[in-house]
C-alpha cells in the first residue's frame, strides 16, 4: 500500500505557480520550489513529475484561471465599453498592487521559451485567442450601440491584445498607476466616438486643425490656465 500524501496538492501547486511567476522557470530551482511548497523533493517528483512537468501543470492552472477571469470581466459589463474599462482597470490595479507586478506568467513564458516548447506555446496562444475573442465581442456590442468611431470595431481586438501584452512586459518595471492608465486611456479613446465630431457633422461645422483655435477656444484655454 502506498503512503498517504501528507500535503494538499492544490496548495502545493499554487505555491509552485507563484514561485515560477515571480522568478521565472530557469531561475527557479527544485530546492526553491520545494521550500515554497513545504514538501521534500521526493514528494514533489512523486506528485508532479519533473520540474518541467510541474511548470506545465502550474501554467495550465494559471492559464485557465486568467482566461476565465478576463473573459468574465470583459463580457459581463452592462455595455461593451464598460466591459473593456472594467477589465483594464482591474489589470492596472493588479499590476500596481497585485501579483501582476511580476508580469503575466503566460507572457513571461512566451518570452522565456519562445518556440522551444510547443505545448507551452500552445497554452499561450489559446489564452490570447480567448482574450481576443472577448475583445471582439465587447467591441461588437459597442459598435452596435454606436459608441465607436467610424471604422472601429472587432477588427481592433488584436490591437487591444497587443496593448495588454505590452503592459504585461512593462509591469515588471513598476511604471506606476498613472503611466499604465495613460496607455489604456489612449487605446480606448482611440476607438470611442467623439461627441464633438458628431456635433460638427450634424451642423456642418469644420473642425480647426490641431493647434489652431478661434477666439472662443482661446478664451477657454485662458480660463483653464488660470
């Protein structure tokens, strides 16, 4: 009869996940993993196999949780834009005060392994595909409601995925909340319909070129500067 396992396998896997996430695969030794999991190397090998096997299990667990959470936040908003804003706001907070300050384990793994491990690369591609599909759904909802600029729509979903990936890499440099919000604001503002443009189109008013203001615009600028 085999020995009864004396540790919770889910707790151990979560501990390994956080250790890989913080330090990366190559920089994490088996000894470091065992200390984090609170188990002996023999127990780790018996439960999870090799270090690479343990990493695959941890990454699979992370990918499932992150994908489900991301899709839920993006698609459950009262409007498409609200879903996008809720997702990016949560992402910023996690990068400033949570574990996402270590970046995204999937993105980190893609950078670390590239094409050396097709199975790991497949997990990353699946997560990115789920994220893009959620963005496409949100942008479709926003376009139906007339909230987007002409020409904007689900085709811009890959752009938002690229923004997220860039933020994941940048997060490890601790850029701060304001810098991260500036990135997301620019990405979303570039898609949203501008009410000023709508009014101009309605009344046939030609908008001034950048940097050129009439007397009314100048007075507004002067007041704002006071």
